[in-house]
């Protein structure tokens, strides 16, 4: 469960409601203020209109993914790039010691489909260029599919304020058509502006945050698969496991490298002086 996303949603909605209900003159929360911000025709224009044009713009399959997207946001799959690197290094060590065919026994232990399928190609002695091309094609498809998913919410974020403005224009037209009543004019202006508010809230509290979070999830998954691709190619080419590890760690973002640098620093502080000490002693023994 992504607690941060839940807290963020509650905080955003809560602060808007607080701003509506808080009376600065009496410094009290007035629930009655909510009534002034509730209008059924405005909701119908903003939400209904946005859904309508989204149905015109996207196929039914895009709407079927909404539930899956909510699960990705609030109950995301955990991606651990550093664990992926360690797994690849272990496989590289196995292949270097016993040969590529020895990886066939490890396939049943691998749950990640991308890594499993890629290693199957390696074990089957498929040419390295073809293996790389197959993995790049899958990554390109992943990137295109996720970009389409994000565009669904980005389009909704652009349509919602537009329909909010349409509702405001409708309200202004109706209001200006009845200018004899000054009181009705003031209340009509308030109702006309509500649709703009609804459109802005729908875009900035729902659609844009969902698109941004989907992009963040995509970057996490894409990074792990990119590490797998580079690692599998390196394994097939018989590169040194230590070199593979260093190569893959360089692909990580800076904040993910901190733990690795701290581990290396602690090893140098604790281990290096002892190794130097042994070498010095051995040199003294040789001189004697």
C-alpha cells in the first residue's frame, strides 16, 4: 500500500474543503458554506462532458485499464534495482564458472518474466544481437504502452477545465439573459463560476497526479528491465561478474548509488589496512 499517495489525496481534498468551510471572520468552520459550492448542472457539464469526449478520443480498452491503474498507484508492485543487479551478478558468476548451459537449472528460480525469457534465449544459443533486439523491442513496446496510458489522464486533464469554461459560458449567457433581477444576477455569476472550479479540481487533484504517478512507476519498471537487458547481454558475452556489477550500478540514479558507496567506503575503512598489513609482513619475511 502506497501510504504517501493516500495521504496526498486526503490532504489535497481536505485543504480545499477547509478553504471552503473556514470563515475568516469568525475563525470557525461553517459546514453551510459547502452548499454554495454544490451545483448539479455544473457537475453534469464538467464530469459528463469530460467522460463523453474521452469516449470519443480513446477505445474501450483504455477505460478498462482504470482499475488496474488505481491499483498501480495505491498498491504498486515493488521494483528493487539493486536486488536485480545482485541476481544478475550471481547468474554471471554461475555462467562464468560452469558455462551458459548451467543457467538452465536456474530458470525455474526466476520469477521475473523478462529476465526468464531473455535467459532462455541465451541458453538456447540464440545470437547475442538477436537477443538484444528482442529485449529492445519488448522495452519499446512497454514504453509505448505506458505512454498511451499516461496520455489518457493527460487528455482528461486538458478536457476537464475546457468543459468547466464551457459551463461558465453557459451560466453567463443564461445570467445575462435575465438582467432585470439584480439578486439573480449575483447568484447566477456564482453558479457560472462553479463549473470552472469543478474542471480545475478534476484536472489538478485527479487526472494530472495520476498521470505523474504512472510515469514514476513506469520509470521504476523500465530501469529494472534496462538493467536486466544490459546484464543478460554481458552474461552472454562472458564478461567478468565484477565488471558487470560496476557497469550496472553506473546506470542507477544518484540516490540509489548512495548505499553502494557507503558499503564500499566501510569495506575500505575496515578491510584495506589489514590487507596492506599482511603484505608488509610478507615483504619483511622475504627480506629476512
